[in-house]
């Protein structure tokens, strides 16, 4: 792995992280925002309260940093194992997303008593995120 990391295209990693972050915005606002908020028991008043305290910038910065780190990991794995095109990259990403973060999130969800609906929203986001990022990285490989 250490032979792969110095040869990664870090501009690609950054661009793919931005795409992934934008998917998160779309997923948790337009597509599943209301359902996610309901399952998390977050009200509009709570959101407004958070904004009044100083805004949401801290959440967005942390979220982007974690997205960037996940993208870096996926890019290193794809570079190490190879993905000759976008289809292989998408399949590789979906596999990693499902059997990495999603399985761990499901395990935590059992103990945290998260609803199935919430786990599906979050888990599907991870699989779609990693598949999309894998497709882009595979196409650029």
C-alpha cells in the first residue's frame, strides 16, 4: 500500500471527495432529508437553534474532512487492486461501502436501537457514495 499512496492523483481524490460531499447534501436534504430528520428526531426548531448558536460550518467542515479521508482510502485501494474502467470501479466501491462502513453501522445500530428506516437511509447512502466515487476513480485510473 505504501507504494501506491505516493502515486495517487491527489487532485482526483479532492474532486471525487467534493462530488461525494455533494451527494451527501443531495441525499440528506432533497432525497431523504425529511425522513432522516424524523428518524433522528431532529426538528426544524433544533436546526434553527443550531444555526443561531453559530451556524452549521463546523458540521460541514468535519463532514468534508471525513469524506475526504474515506475517498483517499478508496482511491488507495482502487489503485492497489486495479479498476480498469468505471464499471469495475463502481462495483469495487459498492463492495467496499457495503462490507466496510455499512456492516459496521448496522452493528452499531443494533446496540443504539436505530430504526431499520434510519439504517437503510444511512447504509444506502454509503453504498451509493462508494459506488459513485469508485466509478469516477475507475474511469480516471
